């Protein structure tokens, strides 16, 4: 086997068409992210059919630009990887079939990457060892305790190797990202809501509104965010005049504080879970789009320090969907021999525990 592996990774499962060339020494040679946000903004969320069409229009250019930015041609690439699910199936098909086409025409090995695994492993490509502003980049070693929070999923995982993910807790209803997006929509702030609510919360009073902390008085590590969303709707229904900036900031800060408290409460229980105690992870990690959240990052960092653990999170541009995480997961899977040997169908649903 060659010493250094070069992988082209393709991501198209939601509203980003993205590709990257990454090598097995953790270098990102090129990375192109074409965001469809402007196309979906007027609908207040991702419209799957529009997303699929936009992926079709963008994919060839994104892949060609990625290769040329890296100064490579397809013959220099050792492995092709693409998201094969879970996600919006129209978009997944576009990226996956492009990867199949390239792999078949060049005879190169192909890796079917689970999108969630991309989020889960990217802290091993780039894990900043501390908060947003620190630049030190580590490769998070196995095992680690991971909060994976995105627009579609929220879970606590014990990650002990490539393909080795134990589910410690998960949301019973909405994801954390969905709650951020819905609250932003209720306030008329736009899409995607996470970054907007995060920014507003920084100027607000988190004690202004009493949001519930669902399940926090119960044992276990599961989440529930739908009650927080309903509480937001109930508060706003009572408030009929136009929202002031101060109101919005306080509302965002109070809502966000309830999400943060739930994550910290559930993580506290996770640290006492027998499987976690037995595997003794040294690093506490957050990944997925919601991992961009400044309050979640700082609270988890504090928790890690209090428990003698290291905190790590990917840099902000590797939290939301991106091709580099798929390329990296492609390399990690290739190195343990997980390549596609017969045709597979992309999967709209594909739990990490079924890898
Ligand atoms: O991982 P991701 O890019 O897509 C999925 O796989 O779902 O996550 C997108 C989610 C959206 O719900 C978005 O609002 C949320 O990540 N998000 C944030 C922040 N930035 C993005 N949520 C909270 N705070 C943020 N700063
Ligand atoms: Zn994602």
C-alpha cells in the first residue's frame, strides 16, 4: 500500500454541494463548498426537490474545481468517497452516482460514507483542542465521548474506532438543530436559524424566559427538544405586539440556555454510564452543525475541564456539512478495508449502529 493516500470526498446529502481532496497525513489539499442556502431561504427551510436539482447543476463544477485547486487530476487520486446516506435521497443520489461513475471509469476503490460517520470522525482530521479562537489542531484519539448534533440528529456516542459507535443517548423527537431553526422561524429571523439565534443570544439575558429542561430530572442520556419548541410557541402566542431587539435577544438567550443545559445534564449522566466508565474516554467532543454554537462549545469545554478531560471540536467550517469530512471518513474506512465491492443502494435512513 502507498504511504500517503489521497482521497476525493463528495458530500450532497442536504443543502451543500461539496468536495475535497484530503490526504492520510491530515492535509486538506483543496475544499469547495457550494452552499444552496440562498435558494432555500425564501421557503424558510430546505426544499428537497430544489436541493436535488441544485446538486445536479453544481456537482461537476464542484468536483472539477476541487481537483484543480489541489493541483491534481483524477489519476493522482487513490480513493473516491461519497455520502451514501442518510439524507435527502435526491441529493445523496447525485453525489453518490457521480462517485460511482468516477470509480467505475477509473477503476479506483470506492467508499460509501455514512454522513453521520463523516461528522463523527472529522475531529480526527482537525480537532481544535480548545474553544473557537484557539488554532491548535489535534487528531482526537479513540476512544472519545461525542455529542453529534446536526439539523437531523442529536446523539451521544461512544466512539472507540472506525465503525465502532455505541449509542449512549439520542433525541426522542426533534433534533437540536431543528429546534434552533424552528425558533428562528417563529421569531421571523430566517434560515438557517442556528447561527442567527447564536448571535442574538450573545446580547441577551438568558434568565428572561423560563424554558423547560425536558428529561433533565430523569435518569438516562436521551434528549427531548419538542417541548422546548412548544414552550417557545406558547410564549410567542401571548406576545402580540412587534418584537423588539431586546425581546428577541433575551428570547434567543433563554431558549439557547435550555438547549445547553439539556446537553450538559445528559452528558453528566453519560459520564456515569457503565460503557463509558469501562472505556474511559479522555476526550469530550462535539461535532455536527450545532457544534458551531459558541455557548455549547464553551459549556462543554468547562465540563471537560471539571472532569479531567480534554475538550475538542472541529473548526467551524468543518462542523456544518462539508466534503473534507467525507474524504477523511473515506480514508479512515479505506485504511481498515471498508470499500464497496458490489453495487449498493444509497440509504435515506442509515443509523450509525448499522455500519
Ligand atoms: O450538520 P449540518 O450542517 O447538517 C445536517 O447534517 O443536518 O447541521 C445543520 C444545522 C442547522 O440546523 C443549523 O441551524 C445548525 O446546524 N447550526 C447551528 C449553528 N450553526 C449551524 N446551531 C446552533 N448554533 C450555531 N451557531
Ligand atoms: Zn450533517
